[in-house]
C-alpha cells in the first residue's frame, strides 16, 4: 500500500512538472481539487491573497520598482497565445526588473478576468475584500542566479510576478489594444499569433512606488511556492469595451470541439495568509488608502464643514437682521419731523446773525 501511495505521489509530481494533467477553475478538475494532482497547491504559502490593510506592515526600506527595457522591447515580434486558461504574451528576456533582491528577467504576461454576467469581479488578489474587474500578471525569473524559468520555478527565490489591478474607465487605454485587437486571431485554445513589439511599460500603472509585497506561489497549477509578489496599489485603467473583449472573445476549448466553452472567470479564490506577513512600500490606512490619501480626505471634510458653518452663520445673521427690522417699525411722522428740523436748521444757518437772536432768546426763557 505504501508503495502504491509513493508511486501515485511521484506520478502526480511528474504530471505537475510536465503540465500533462488537465485542470480547470470549476467542476471535477476545478481549483478545489487541484491539490489532489498538484500537491503544492495545498501548501501553506499559496496565492492569491485578500490583502487586509489593517494587517499590512509598512516597510520604508522597500524601493520603487524600476523596469528596464520595458519601453523599448526591441524589433522582434512577440507571440500572443490562447493556452486554454488565459491569453498570454511572450516577452523578451532583455526586459529586467530592478528594485528587488536580485535582477529578474521577463518571461510572459497574462490576464485574469471575470464574467460579464457576474458582479464578483475578476481579479485574483483583493484588497479588504474588494475585487477588481481584471488583473494583469507579468512573470519574471531570477536571471542573476538561474539559467531559465524551468530551473528557477522550483527555487524559493526563483520567480517575481508583478500584479496590476485593472479598473474600468470612461476612455480606452491604447496600450492594451496591442493585445486586445488581436484576440480574434486566437479565439480557441492552442492558437497563437505574432504581435508587433510595443512599449510594455504603458501597460503598467504610472506610479510604481506604492505596492504590496509578500512571498507566495503561482496562482495556477503546479502552484510552486517560488514567487515574490509585488501587487501595485494604483490600478491600470481600461474602458468597459476593452474589458468586454476579454470577457467575450476567447474560448477555453479547441477549435472544432463542441460545445465551445467561453473562457471566463479564470481566477483563483484568495488563499489563507497563514503565518505570512504582507508588507507595503507606503503607509496604509483603512480600506487601502495611503496616508496621503487619508490626509487629503480629512482636509476635504474639514473644508466642507467650514463651508457649511460659514453658510449657516451668514444665514443666521441675515435672519436676525430681518427679524429686528420687523420688530421695530419706522415712525414715518417722526422721520419727517426730523428731516424738517434738519432743513430748517440749514435754512436758519444761511440767514444773518440778527435773525438768530429770537431763537436764542426763546430757548433761554424756556
């Protein structure tokens, strides 16, 4: 019996290493069954995570990520493929990452997304329970220590993956059209097409200094725990139409197989954190807001309160002034008499001194 179990474990590991076993996100081969064929998928440092910002530890020593060669990937065409699980773009090794413990070279990028019929989102990572419509992963291997991806993926420090949340905006992101406009050429699994080189840097967020960092795994079988994750705080933005292309264009089945199955909801659910710690390169407040964002919100609230107070004070002052006028009606006769006296006085002053004497005498008698 022990021999049978040993042989089964060895076979499972061989299949996992070769990618020869079929897996899906749902059903009998779905993610809840992955550990049965891919033992690493059941280990304690799996990805993705639901990043809880109240547990995140700020590490001011974390430097900004510095991509090298991302703006100029060269003149060679890139290969875009549908592997039945996602759309994947090959990347030249001349694209490097700095700002990590070692130098990492790019291998490929791919996407995870949801379904147009679901509001559950499509990102693999979450922040305080919030999922985003989609997520981009850029995979690198430690080229400073290992010869290639095949060797590096088995090592604890072998891989580094950038995670970029995708958020829906009102305008298109032209950089993503280099990929999305070619999806109609790879509708079915195992199809591929060449893509002209373009600036991969434009796919990333503008600011690369704010991110979450933790040690985890590949999010698909064989789930090797060899990934240093960098999940950016700032999302990239695409239009609703661009997101719809991801959700409605591709099939997870091969051409000619019926029924065709739409490639949707290709994301793994968040895994347990266990004893790991998620670090951040920036101070994090509630709900994933940075310290700067929290200060801006507080200032905006205070200014709003000040505006309300001043508006109320001015209104109250006007109300009191109006009420005082209504409570003290003007005696028109008195006003006319006072005005007449002023006019008489003005007239008397224009006369000679002799004419003023009777008035003076009269006032002295009384």
